[in-house]
C-alpha cells in the first residue's frame, strides 16, 4: 500500500506574514482526519521560518531545487549541504519551470536528483510533456526520456527512494487539468517501464499528478490506480483549498 502524498509547491510566492498565516491554517485543519502524508516545498529564504514552525508537527517540508555541487563559485545557487541545515525532507527537481525558463537539461536534472539523494533528501522528480508534444503523440516518449535520464545516471534503485510527479506542462497554472484517464495512462506507462527493470521499485514508488489540481478534481484523479497523490501549485497557497485536496486523498 502506497500512502498518498499531497505536496505543496509554493513556487516564488509568500512573505513572512502570509506564510505564518498559511501554515497556521493548514496545521489547524490537518488533525487526524487526513490520511495522506502532507508536505510543503517552500522558497529557500523561508526555510528557517518554516522549519521552526513545523518541527514536531506532521507536516513535512522541503525545497524547490538543489545544486549538484557542494560548494563554490555558483552565484545564486543552493547546495544540498546547505539544505541539510534546515532539516528538509523533500527537494523538487526538474520542475518544468526550471527546465523551460532556466534551461535545465535532462542531464542537469539527473545531477541535481543525485545530489539530493546524496544528502539524504527525497527528490520529487517532475516529468511531463508540452502541449505540442501531446498533440503530436509524443507524450510517452518525452516522459520516458526524462525518466530514463535519471535511471541511467542514478540507477533503478534510486527511483525506489524518490517520488515522481507527472505534470503535463499544459496543465500547470492553466486551469486545464488532465482528465483522470489521461493522467492514469501516463502514470501506468511510468510504472510499467519501471516494472520492467524492478517490480519492487515499480510497486513502491509514489507517482503524483500535478497541474491545476483543486479540491473539486483531486478525488477523481487520486482514485485512479497509479495516482498516489498530487503536487499542488496555486491551490497550495490557500489553506482551505490545500486542505480540501488533502481530504480528497482520503
Ligand atoms: P498548479 O502547479 O497546481 O498551479 O497547476 C503545479 C506545479 O507546477 O507543481
């Protein structure tokens, strides 16, 4: 049995005050009713605040990226050993905004994935196709390529210790959510590809869906066989919406 994971991706949003308010709201609503594991991936500069506030609670936290080098002349970057100072559990790697806006290649993502695991974090590896790739029937090919880059660099067993997030790029922040059938098809393809290499890894790894997930569509998505939770952008910035998705995972 894979415990569902609902992870918030705050992206470049929040302030000291708004984060206090958001976390108060989420913590007040989490209680014992939520059966999913719940996490928030926050901007680096708020990790101190978030780690102090969440220590000893059931809400886990993480970062949104990590550099593959440990220290040195990499202006603007953050290393895994730095993140260790803030007790992160998760680190998102390969988000489509990193791939598209900041030009991170499959190889860059693989190196960052490996660095995250080397420091003891659980990478949330994002994969997903562009709308033109879906329209030209390339979805499975693109997602398989992104996944294979990690397997080739870090090995199959490393996938067993990560979380995969299938995020069709056309669904991110657009309100155009994938249908449960569309998402399940890709999730099943990912799991089948892994099963070919290791049935254990395939059975164990959690595969989240991400892209315009909201309280009113989360239930039908997470009910699909191979969908083990969600990576939530916009709806993770409001306690009520985020909690609604957590409850839908029950
Ligand atoms: P969204 O973002 O929920 O706002 O579509 C998801 C993500 O980018 O992880």
